[in-house]
C-alpha cells in the first residue's frame, strides 16, 4: 500500500521573497529607517506631480520633438550595434565631437545620464562631511538635496532685485571657506543669468571649485567655457535635454581640466549612458546647426511672449535668458491662476509659489507661438475676470 505524499512543513518566509500583501502586513519601518542618515530623512525628495494637459509648459522641455529623420538615423545606428554588449565606457568619438563643438579638449569631457548625474558625481568626489556648498537662492533644488545626502552643508545666498545674481554675497559666503560654489546660469527657476566677467570675479576672490550649470545657456547669457582655459577650478555642465530636445533620452556632459575630469568620472556609475542615447547625442551634434535654428525660433517666441506679458495688468514679469519666464501674480493668488490655466484652458505651467522667495510666482516654459498665444489669451481672461470680481 502506497503512502500518500506529505507536504513539507513550511519554513518561515523570507522577507525578501514574500509579497507583503495588504499594507497592514508590512513590517514596521523603524528598523530600516534607523539606518538611514537623519540628514537624508529630513529633506524632501525631488518630485513633480504628473498632471496631463493639452499644452505642457511646466518642465522647460523643448516644444519640438527630435526630427523624424534624425530619429531614424539614431535607430539605424543603434540597430547596427550588438545590444547584448555594454556600451562604450568612455565613448572616445563622442568625447572628440563634443570637444570640437564646444571648444575644449577630449580628455576634459565626461558624459553622463543627463547633467543631473554629473552634478551628483561632481559633488560626490569633492565634498567631505561638513564641507560647505554655496549657491544662489532660489535655484535648482537638486543642489541642496545632493549636498545634504552627501553630508555637506548648504549655504544659500539670496538673489538681488529682479532676481539678479549677488556676486558679492556669493563671494562673502564662500570665505568660510566653501568647498564648492554652484552657479546655475541662466538660473532655474528665475531665468537670471550671470553677467560677463562674473564667473572670473568669483573665481579670483574665492578658493572654491566653481560648478557652472549651463543647462539653459543655449538660450542666453555668457558661457563659462572660455574660463576653463584659465583655471582647473572651473567645471561646466551642459545637457541635450533642453535645446536639442532629448529630455526623454537623458544625455549630459561635463567639461573640466582633464585631471579633474578623470576624478569626476570616478563618481559616476560605469556604462551609465545607453547605446541609443549615445547614438542620439552623435546625431544631434552632426545636426547642431538645424537644431540651433529651432533654439533661435524659441528665443524669438520668448521675446514676443515677454512683450505681451508685460501688457497684462496684475503681473510682475521678470527678465529671463532661459527658455522659461517667471511671473508674480499681483492681483490673484498664483495657485488660483495655476488651477484655472490647467482646468479651464488645458495649460500646465509650474507653480513655484510655495518657496518664500517665490511667493505668488509661476514659471512658464516657452512653447510654440501657438502655445504662448494661448497662454496670453488665457491669462487675459483670468486676470480680467479677477478684476471684475473685485469690483474694479
């Protein structure tokens, strides 16, 4: 007579292989969180609500997709490669093409998965615990976040009237001394750019590493690239996300003295840029003149948009050298204007009014001429109705 098989006695489930099921069955978070640095837990992560709209003007993206013929060129290059192989660790041909286009040396080029990765890599290889990073305020929030994660101390220097750079204030703050000074020019979210000679002034009067984030420089303001030839303490970061319309593929690069670039490369992950993105970057550089013409078009649209904005009552419009404009709502709450633009007109802009320095401010990316005409028409309607509601 055969014996019926018996089921093995179940062993305690491993937390790594068992689905937690309903949230109530999750283990307590305290044990894990106790091992996360308090400086990290005290910060807010970088995030943005993924709202949908007919006109998306909230992330400073190009309104123009990468041209179909160029996409085809990228895919043909990518299809010709072996996808089971890792991409080039340091793509020499692309380093040479970037160096030729931007007027630097190939050994001083580090490519990254977007310029954000290179911000992180630069701070990772330069900051020690407690080291000071000086930056203007308000500016791109990622600098503060990464500084805190790495154990550094972030010192912000308020921008001046009309959000102009306070170079004297930056220099004074760096006397502590600062390890790094971050200069985002044109600055996000204000659009303000450094004046010619201000990077050199800051360089001469401080001993810090000067990180020049030029994500928006294609749209205006001087570049710090020429300063690279005079000091190894200058680093320039650029991206193909904005002017070249490649935000979806994430490509950026760093220009630095070759000896410094070699150290920054140690702070990024190996094989960090995939072969499709590398192909897209090569194609973009080959067609830089055509893509540059689209930048010229956006600058012209921006200038027309600024002129129209300044004719609207109830707004303060700030100067900009970027592909976005910062406005302050004087007649109605910014949150209300933001919601009406989105809900009633299908226009999504960036509400930055939660920051104290940006109270009642909205940031509007530059889109097509049709996009910006729609924004003006919508704002005119919203602001005029607000005036009537107050009995004006």
